[in-house]
C-alpha cells in the first residue's frame, strides 16, 4: 500500500511538472524577471526581518531558477508533492486518501495567478514541517503526564518563531493589498483535514464497506485527479501565457522563433503585435508585408507607454533596437519602478546597464553591473561586461553596442504618438544606414495613409 501511495504522489508530481513545463512556462519566466535575488547579507536580512520573511526568502531563492522553465516546473512539482506527503504522514487517511492532495491542489490553483509568489507555498510547507515536528515530539498517551511538560513548553516557545517565519501577513502576492484566498484556504485545509480524518475514524464502526481499501483509495485519487485537472485547465490564463511568450522571445531576441510563431498564428494582442512588427523589421520585411498581419494602427509600431511593469517592455525593446537608447532607458526604468511589490528586476538591471554603457554613463552602468555580480544567473554576463566600461575602442568593435552607438538618435524626444514620425525621421535622416528606422518609417506612412511623404522618402533611396 505504501508503494501505491508513492506511485500516486509521483503521478501528481509529473502532472504538475508537465503543466508548468509545457503549458505555463512563460508564467515562470514572468515571475523570474520581476525580482532580483542577491547573494548579499544586507538583502537577505532585510527580507528575513519582515513578517513571513523566511518563507519569502525561500520563495525568492527558488524563483531565480525560473529563468529556466523546466527547472522552475520541477521545483514547483517537488514542493507540492512534498506537501502532499507531509499530509499523508500526519494522519492515516484510509478511504479519505484523496483529501491528502487538497492543500497541494489549492496551491496549484494559487500559482496559476502570475502575481502569486512562491513564498506562499513555502509558508504552507514550513507550517506542515512544524506540525509534524510537534507530533513527533509529543509523547504517546500511554506515557506519564510528567513527561509531557517539556514538549509542551517547547511547542509554546516555537509558536512565535513559526508565526514570524510564515506570518499570514507575509509577502505572498505581488499586489500588496490583495487577499490570497486560495493560499489561505490551502493553509486552513492543512490544519482542518486531519481533524476531519480523526472524526471519520471515530465513526468508522458505523460504516460497512464491501470493497477493499486499495479500491476505495484508488477511486478517491482518480476522482480528485479529474476534479483537479478540470479546475486547473479552466482557471489557467492561457491568453496571458501567449502574451508572456511574445515578451519573453523579444527579451531574448529570438527573432527567428518569433517569425515562425507569428506566421503560424497571427497575434491579436497589443504586445504580440508590437513584437511581431519589431521582428518583421529586424528581418527587413515590415513595410513589404505589413498588411499580411494583424495591425493596431500606428500603436502597433511603437505603442504609447503605459504606467505598468509589463506592457512597456516590448516597446522599450523596439526603442533599443532602433537606436533610441535614451527613450529605451527611461521606459525600462519607469517599468521597473511600476513593479507592484516594489522589487527590482534582473531583466531591467541588465538593460539599464547596457543603455548607460552605450550612452557613456559608465559609473551608472557600473552600479547595475556590480549588483548583477551578486546574482546567480547574471553574474557571468556582468563580469564579461564590466571591462568594457570606459574602453571606447572595445565598445566600438562590439557587435551590438558599437552598432547601436552609431545609430543613436540625435534628439531626445519624450515619447508619444504625436511625435512618432518626427522621432523616426530624425533617427533615419541622421543615419541613412539605419535600415530598421527606415522599415518603421515606411510602415508609419503606410498606416497613416501619407502617400506624399512615403513617396518623398523612397525617391532618394531609388537614386543610384
């Protein structure tokens, strides 16, 4: 029977792994890019001293691995499986075996929200570990009452410590004012369900089962599996997943993959269209194939920057690739400041280090690079980039930074739809080798129906 339980737990873990690895990978990437985990004592202490700080710190530590979706999916699968095994260890479920999955299932639903943080899962796990420790510490009822005094004192003393580690007021959701109902339900179920199990055991004599425990537990697990699968699939936000996919591919400059994706399924959301048009321009196909794809007017080229942390990032990528480095820098900085829980972003820090390097603000770039040196996955890039600071010859020879320096926009615009044409014209006519600016300018005239300026733009280009 024990091996059967482990098999069911393994099946559950594999289901979680496949869901986040195949169906929800970009939600994991989204989580990673809006935090900056530093291996720094000051950073760690600032987190730990907050209510629920230990759970929050463990959640942030694990989230940095979400840069690689399958690693993140495996971590979530292991955490949820361990919680289920702890529930199984605390009580002998018998025919109510399926209920041991309820806390893990509720946490799975909780993590479908892109603003739900992994610290909440750790809070439930640490609580269960504490309960298990207390259960093991207490003597059996057959032992003398005098031997129960010391364990009871230890339990009383550790309750404040547990509360400090996993306080309900902890940082478990990106919205500071949000109430993570599913998380609290998972927490409550981890405490209440053992009591329910105890009640049914006391009433066991009134139930007469004619089937084996093996059959009943198997049916219990299968029924819960159907309910879990249905609810997870129904509540998953696959539209947001698709938007996050486009943003992720643009962030990592996967232009060929983006082109294949948009050719297979034309995007119809703002971020998707922005990334689509940037990719077409990078391939020199934007103006010639503009109307073969879904468009959103001129807003599909360079959308007006909104005051949030997500939608400006693809627009900032377009600014960066066009050579509007100052505008890209301002957009990324404002996006980072709009992160709901006021964290910093590894993705934003990296881009801000790049823009300041290109603009010659070496000391500012150094500040971002030195912070990235304290991370796990950005450290190598930061170490490779630091020697470039102040080395004008090396920057000029760099395939990306040297090219973008030559394409720098000579004027500093405050971005808005009303100045799009002026920005693109200034960018292109100051450097007619900027073919990306030409693609965008042609597309802008086509979308606005300005045939006269479109013709005037092409005439000099047609001259030998």
